[in-house]
């Protein structure tokens, strides 16, 4: 599975790296990015939770 963050939609709430720090982190510009090209299988549930929790739906999950 893959995850991506839409930089034009992200509001920098920091929720995704709090939920899934193995996949997401905050950049110097205050927006979230993905730090892996493929989500490790042991954190897939956390990556999905981060996407579902995003208040502006900036995270896309591709199975």
C-alpha cells in the first residue's frame, strides 16, 4: 500500500505523524509529507487511521 499527502490541502495539524510517525512527518514549511514510498505492512492500520483522521482529507491511501 502507498500513502500520499496533498500539499495543497494539508493544513499542518500534525495529526498524521502523531498517529503514524513511521510514514508521515512534518516539513519545515509546516505541512506533512510521507517519508516512505511503500507503507510497511506492520503500520498499515496506523496509516489508514491517519488518513481517516485527517480533518481536511489530505491523505490518500492506495492499496
